């Protein structure tokens, strides 16, 4: 792997605004975003489709340590902005408590157009994700990497599950956000693209059908970004802690660099059928790192931790080349020792059978140092 350049990496995180007393989600995302922009700048933080959400963005970085510092500062600014208004923010893939359907939508022509086109789908659009942007500007190369990422996406789901609850109810899933997104007409694992022309033709057909309003409405879990020269990976729930976001970004970058090397070496591509990927997503979203996952390479069930370790082994050389090996080894050990965000949300609830304790656990670690 030596000689493969380090890709730049940036992160977008979506947060939920909560009342620190009632612990329910609250429709003050615009207010929190405006206050946080005083420190971060308007280009770094903004609103989302519902008024319950805030989105914040890092700068692109080639050094993982600099990315970690940026995420910590970003979260600190958002948390401080919320506290100054008697509010709090959490990083969870779905709201734990509160009346959330239909959501209070953020005013604006794009969101109004989305409601007109997608109707009740927008009624439950209060999920929060973690998006990783990788500096791959060449569209043809980005699509080749996308093709090679597809079999690994369910494993990334299992590692990043953090939405077991939905508005006061345990869903039975480790990532309810993944299942919620699956209802959209253009979401989940991306198709296998033969070429840039194939991608553009398909997007054009989807636009003609009204399934997407514009390129920003392509909700595939891997897509060439519509507004910056990157490949965007959107598979993860919003991560409970900044350290877990950093771990996910490091693994995604190393995976993309490993697959870039395979592209240049002309190695064959594993192309699982969409039905297999859909089933693998379902297993990963249901069980996270507990139980079994569907290996999209071999198309058989394997213990989920075994699949996770295979991913880690697959990208280890790239992690070392990037200088990320020691940091990721420590973060990987923490994840395996204490469990995913979904497991820790469940543990907080089970202590006294109070979902308020789950929200407290989320707020307590939001802007902490890990």
C-alpha cells in the first residue's frame, strides 16, 4: 500500500436538539445553529429539514488528529450554543423521546418542495446521520471506488448502529434510522455503476420519474457529492461520541484507499445482488455487532464481530500508511470493550428502566473528550 496518497477527509454530523429537563426533542434547531455560527461561521453549521435538527461540518483534513480536533471544537460550539439557550444536543440516529410525527419542518422552498413530492415520508424524517467526505474529485474513479465499497457497507452499518429507540419506543433494531431511510425511493446501498454515463443516465431517469428533486436528493449511502468534489459515504448513524466519529472516518478513508489500490491493480470486483445487500443491511441494522451478519462477499451468515475484524484486517495496511494505526487500534479496542452506541443506549435504559437516563447518557458524552 506504500505510495498511495492520503485522501482528505471531512465529516458532516447531524444532531438532535433536546430539552434537558423533559429530555424530549424540541423544535429549536434554527436557533441553536444561528448561535453556533457565531463561533463556527455560517458555512460550518446550519439547519436541516426538521426544526428538531442541527447539521455541522468540519473542514477537510489529511491528518486524522486535526480532524479529531475539528470535530471536538465543532461539537463544543454546538453544545455551548444550546446550553446558552437552556437546551441540549445529542448525537443519536433517532429521537429517544418526544412527539416527532409529523415533524415541524424548517421553512424554505426546498423543504416545502420535498413535502409536496414525498408527502408522509417527510413526516418521519427526524433521523440523524454521520457523513464522511473523501477527496476523490474524479467522477469515474469515485464510481469505481463506490462499486468496491458496496459489499462492505453492511459491516459499516453494524459498527455504527446508534438508533435503537424511536420516540419513546424500543424498535427491536440497533439502527432504526437505517430501516427508516430504506423507505425512500433512492436510498440505501448504491447501484453498481458501469460508467459515468451509466450513473448520469440513471440519475436522469430518476429525476424524470420524480424520485429525486435534484442531485442533492440522491440518498444512496455512497454518492459523488453534488456540491463539493468528494465521494460521500452516508451509511452511519450519528455517532454517540466524537471519538466514534473519528474511528468511522478513519476506517472509511482506509477502506477507500484500499479499494483505490485494487482499482489500479485491476483486481476483480465483488458485485453482490441488490437483494443480497438489502438483506445484509437488514441483519446489520437489526443486530449491530451482536448476533450474525450476512457476509455480502460470500453470501453466508457469519458472526458480526468476525465480519468486523475482517474489515479491520482488510484496511490495516492503509491505516498504518496514513499514520492512523495507533489511534484506531485504541478506538477499536474501546468500541469492542464497551459496545456500539446502540448497546450503550440500551444499557442506560436498562439501569432503571428510564429512557430519560438514555438521553442523559447521550447529552453527557456529546462534547466530552475521548
